[in-house]
């Protein structure tokens, strides 16, 4: 295993995190999973598949458990993520997901934390994804987010050493005052040398915890079908990392009135077709490899309003009518405005409206809109909440 920076904190330290016995066992399992998947992710997935086949006589291995839980953007320390599950009685005594539960991780497993936490965040994120992948497919579904796709898209040309150098150059460039002579020329030269990166900020901040082992793991999970772009819970509820509009459905060959299952099948089919183009196409970046990528959403809405209202108006006007009731605009404005009166709203997770669940898919939208002062205050307040998954 290559040498890499040692985290300032141990992401598996159950004592420092005040973990319960179940979480402590889950941390130990995640540490073992991380080592197995780092050594050989394909062999680790084969062992998971073999264990599913061995238990086929006791129960149907691909029959989905009756209760489904969804949690979005798990960009947080491993211990915190497991603590959230444990508070909802989803962690068993063996350190795995309890029987009778199906967990959906909604994408974006990498890139979070402060610059000084970079090594800690990278180790924690890798272990989290490995822990999820160590479960049978019927127990845990893993969706792809833009940060996950970047590992097999924009970041394909880099290894650990070259990306560390690029990140250092990007940080130095971002630390240079905007009006300083030569800054614009340096920025253009940076982008010319690294055409797969859409901007300087992605190397300095957005994808700053990249490691080659992450790419190997994501590649193995996509090849095995364990990471997918969309999942239909039923005919009405589509689980996907970012909003899907009528235009997006047309790009993947689905009708505007398609059911959630038909939309998920169309998205998955288009993604598989692009993925089958092979590493040569992916090496040119995600946009070249996948023609069904989303378009900028802030350009299509009325310009004479705040960014939050502009994005919200676009989502309401452009989502498929068959699926519109399932979308929310979390972290941009209060989801209560789009929920039935009296509905309970939980920031950063999902909103419960009677027996329906609105998918929380706002993080990608939020990054597309310029944050307002009110949005920043609401986002700061939301982070103080105890993020919790909601059952469907």
C-alpha cells in the first residue's frame, strides 16, 4: 500500500468519538473492510457475493427487506455517520446494518472537512464506502454522486503524487489576490495544463481529498453494479442524487410521464452505455464519457429574483409531473414551502409528509446557485441539527 499522510485523528477511535458498543463494533468492521477493499476491491466484492450465495438457502438474497431508509450526501466522519444510524436502531450487534432494513446512500461519499482534516476525511470516506459495499446488495444500495463520478471522470489523469502537486499549485493560486498582476495568466496556464479540471477550485477544495484507491474502489463498484445512478423505490418515488427534469428524461430516452421505475431504468441504461465505452472515453472526463449529464440549472429560470427562488422556480416548472411531488429544495430554502401544510421538515435529510417521503437532493442544486446571506445562515443552522435518515 502506498505511503500517504497520516490523519491527525484516528477515524476508527471509538473512545474519542464516544461511540456506543454497537458503533464501536461497526468502526472495527469498517476498518477491516477498508483494508480488504484497498488491497483488492474486486476480490472483496467477490467475497460479499459468495456470502450472499451461501445464504441463498435460508432466504432469497435479492429480496428487498420491508423497510427502506435513505440518507443523502454522507460527507461526514465515519463515526458520526454510524452514530446517526445507531440512533435510529439501524446498527446491529455485529457492527452491520440490522436485519429487516434496506439503506440507500444517496451519493457523494468524498470531499468534506477543513484543509487540515484532509487525510482524516479521505480515510473516513474510504472506510464508509467500503463498509457500505461490504453489505449484500439487497441490504445496501449505493447511488452515484458528482464527487463519486469525479474519481472516474475529471480526476482520471492524476495519481496521488501528481494530484498533490496540482492541489498545492491551486491553493497557491487561490491565495493570490484577484487584482495581482499575472494572476489571470497563471490561472489560464493552470487550466491549459489540466484540461480535465473545470476550474482551479475543484483541485483546491471540491475534490481535494482525492486518492487513487478511491478511484479503484468506485470503478470496481460500478463494474459490479453496486453503484448506480438512480433507484426506484416504487412507481412514484425516484431516488437520485440530483434533480431530474423533463429535458433530462428526454436525454436518456424516457417519456416525460414515465414512472419512477421507467425513469430509473432509462438513466441506468444510458449510464451503462456510456460506461461501456471503456476507460479510454472516461479518461477524457465525465462530460466526454456520458452524454446524459445535467445542464446548468440556474440559466433556465427567471433572472429577476434571488438565486434560491430562481432555482426553486426552475425545479417546480421543469420536474416531471409524475414525480414532482417527490422533489424538495433542501438547503436552499425551507422545504416547508413545497410540502403539505403541517409537514415536518428535517434539514439535510428528507421531509416526511404523511406517508410519502420527499427526496432530499439539494446539495448539487445549492452549489449551482450563488449563496445568499440568508441561505448561509439557514445552512449553518441546519448543520447543528442531528442529521437523520427517514424511513420510506
